[in-house]
C-alpha cells in the first residue's frame, strides 16, 4: 500500500456513492437510439469484448446499454468442467484460500471475519470455520451474469446495506474490511458438499443486483438488513452452471464453503483469470 494509492482512494470516502450509483443505473437504461449503439461499440472496442460469444452479437440489437452489459452468452460458450465446483463468474481471482480462525484474507495487511461479511451471529458464521473461500473480481469487460458453482437448494438470502467503494485492486489494498463494509447480497444454498454462501458485493456505479428468483434487489437502497427464508417445499433448486443472478457494471463475488468438503485447484492463485464453468476444485 503506497501513499499515492491512499491519496487516489480518498475521494471515494467523500463522494455521494449511492446517489452516483442510482444515476448510473438510470443512464444505463436510457433508450437513446444511435447514441446508445455508438456507446456500446466504443465500449466493445475499448475493452476488447468478444461479441462472437454473445447470444446476440449485433450491438444494434440492444435497446439500452444495460441490455448489452448483461448480455447472455451462447449455450456452448462456457462449457462446465466435470469437477465438484466451477467458477460462478468470469473474472479474476482476487484471493483464494482457507478461512482461518473465522478470518478471510482481503489483501496484504487487511482481512475481515466471516461474521462481518455475512452480518450474522458468530454461531451461524461458524458453519464456515476452517472452510474455503475465494474472491473473484469482475471487470467492466467481463460477462456479468452469475451462475451456480455447484447444484444446490436455496435456503436463505440476506441483503446487507453498506458503502459502495470500488472493488478494484488499488481500493481493495487500501480500504480495511472493504468486502464487509460494502453493500452485499448473501445467498445460502444446501449442496451435497454442505452449505455454501455466495456473496454478491456491490460497488460504486453497480446500479443493480438481482437474482432469478427474487428479481431486482437494488435499487432502491435501504438502511436495514433484509432477510428472506425459504422452505424446502418452496425453495428453488439450481443446477450447477444455471444462472443465479447478475450485476450491473463490475463488482465482486465471495464464495464460502464448509471445511473438509473440497480442495481448491492448485492452478488457482491471486490474479488467475477464470471463466464461468472453469474448474475451481480438484
């Protein structure tokens, strides 16, 4: 962490994070015809987006920018590895490892607890003690739909209000406990490998998080934690690789597992690029 990094991060403490994110959300849904299509083509060129993988490769087919940003991929674009767990998103591994004494590593000099991340009791968070975690960052150029890493049945969902710091590498290295401070949505699933938690972390300009079973969660933003509990009779069962939800703009997911259930693939480390469906476990 350098003084320059700290200085460049300082404005994020001062700007109206939620107001700006609401404005970006509105802009992303404006239907501006030719201007929208010009913006999409500029974005494709700037970030080198491979539109040949998109279900709809023609930029002119998207009526507003968010429709392009959350575009679907062709059915065969992301084959599923035959390992126990696969990556739920396209992105880059920020960190991967074990939850040690309830703590999750964020960056050099920074960590946070599972209790803080999940905004739950220490007793409930203890489910994941000595389990595994991985944090995956989605950049603006990445595919922004989120899929199941393993087949599971939804048991609970929690929306936790919070800040909207950027989740890029610089900010993660500077802001203490960032992922436990930002707005987030925690989805719990029962699987054949025990319980998992998939945490969708909001960030500046991430104007919306949504799931396939509950629709759009934000905006509007609230000041209160919200809980949804699902019975076995009513809860959806999502298959490995099935769509779970989506982000607007770039953000991060954090995946937690119980102890002694799986082993992360040896090839994965901080900075490793991943694609949805790629093997996470051995």
